[in-house]
């Protein structure tokens, strides 16, 4: 009887959990492409989370290798600091560094709001007031071009009051076949309702890299499975006959970290005086009283081993993460950056063998992927490493979407890679 009760509780709990997963497409019905926008090309921006710059070659992803040879390949793409999922996905679609767009980490504290942002808190994820900048789908919709999004960071929140015309609440229970078919269905809509910008997110490679490490056979399997998905997607989309351009990117790479000798909370940190945020590669200290900053900083500098200590005012310029860029006041007063492959670990659970978040200019394994192909792109072109904030002006150019607002990205790719 006891076993049956336990099983019943288990099934009820899991049944409730599955019932709470929302896989319903959200559609804003009063949106249409203007006649001018109906003549524009199409872009599918695809992110394979955690797809390190060398994975296609390392694991012989044949389809992706063939497509990049037909179009454009970057040596690698440099993620913004910190090289985490939420900041970098949002940098790609806004052209802004994390401290400029406000999404400074997957989890962070905002001293002005006295609130924590968490990528696992749906009330925060769907609250547009956390998100700065003008995402590509907002730029498109503002100019009467219909956009669609499958799970991209920020696409579930009304940024500047605007959501993509077609979008979904993030869920990993939806089969890839259904996601691919949905993209085909979008592109099969009448011209006035058809999205010209589609953002498409795939998490599986990142999950494998975290759980098993970047060199594991399970990670290879995830890369090769994703390669098959990409082939299915492009073959299915090709049947629509539309001039579709593909931009295949990742948000960051992956490193096998030291799981045996993790970094504990430094003794110099008094949690009565500081709000501690973060972990892993970046720990942020928000002073409850600013008078505590200088003495704590000096103590930390003296005891620091296998990590670097900075004040917000003296962060390395190339990180674009200091006081000058901190538009929303969310960067900590003091920051601790671990030296690769070390990680700060304050939990009783063992750390993941694969991780990311380091300064990508110092740790090559953090570098991401950029491939692009389609009618807008030159063929057989290889470009040097560039920053991911440069993707924004490139896609805006393909879609013919002018913008006046300031971004951190440059247009240098436009001349190099477009026909």
C-alpha cells in the first residue's frame, strides 16, 4: 500500500508538472507585412546553444560543414562577457554588450529594483522592463515586418511593448519535428502574414557539454544529431521555394573545468555588508553600504589566488562590463573572475564538468560558431574572428531594416559577406 501511495504521488506530481508545460503558439492576429516588406528576403537565425567554434570539425558535422563551404564561415565568433547563455543570446539580437542591454547574466541582482533576475523565473523572463535595446524582431515589427521566434531569449517579453507576431513559451518537451514543421508552416502562410525573420533556438548541445564535458562521446552525439536536424530543417524549408537565408550561430563555447579543486567563498566577503550574486566564473558583490567597498577590495586583492579582483570602476576595458557600460546599474561594486579552468562553487551539489562564462579573449574554448548561407551571402568566404554584436547590423541589412539607435556592433561584416 505504501509503495502504491508513493507511486501515486510521483505520478500526480509529474502529471501536474507536464500539465504546466505550455506548448501553445502565441499569435498576435492584427499584424501584417506591409506591401514593401512582402518583397524582402527571409532570414532564419539559428542558435545551437554551447556549439563551440571547433565542434563541427572536431566531431565531423558533415551537413554544417557542407553549408558553410557554400556560404560564409568565421574562424570563430567572440561572445560578449560574461560568456553565458542569456547575455549572449540577447547581445546577438540587440547588437549591445550585456552591461548595455541590461541582461548581465543568467542570474543577477538589480540594486535599484532590489530584485533578482533568474532565467528560471517566468515572471522575470516575461517582464519586458528587464530588457533594454531593440531586438531584431522589435525592429522588424516596428517597420511592419512580421517576425516569429522559437524560444529565443527575450522573445517572451514585450520589449518596448512589442512581442514577435508568432512566439512560444520556452519548453523542451516539444519534439524537434514539430518545431521544424512549425517553421515550414510559418513560411507557407500568405505573403501578408508570413514572417521574414525567424529566430530558432536549440539547447541540446549545451546540455550535453555541461553534463558530460566538451570532449565526451555524448557531446559528439548531440552535435551529430543537431547536424541531422539542420539538414531536415533546410530541406523542408527549401520546398517552400522562398529566398531564405540562414545564419547559424552559437552563444558561447565550453570548457572542461576543474571540478575537484573549486574556489570557496573568499573569507574577506562579509555577507552582512554585501549582496553576493553569481558564481562559477563571475561573482558580483553589491555593497549594502558603499563604505565597505574599499576595505573589502583591498582584503580580496591580498588573499586572491586563482581568481582576479576588480572594482566596477577598474574593470578591463575590453570586457565592456565596467562603470562606463553599466547602463542599468546592475554590475557589482566588486567583481571576482576565476582563472580558467577554476570555478567558484558555493553549492553542496557537484559542479558540472563542462562550463562557460570566462573572458573569451583569454580562453579560446569560449569562442562560438558563425556560419551563414543563402542568396544574400557570398560563397566560399572565410572571415576572421569577430564579436557577436556585429550580427545585428548584418541581419538588419539583409532585411532592409534601417535603425537610428546606437548599438555596440559595427557594419564591417556587411561588405565582407553579403552579395
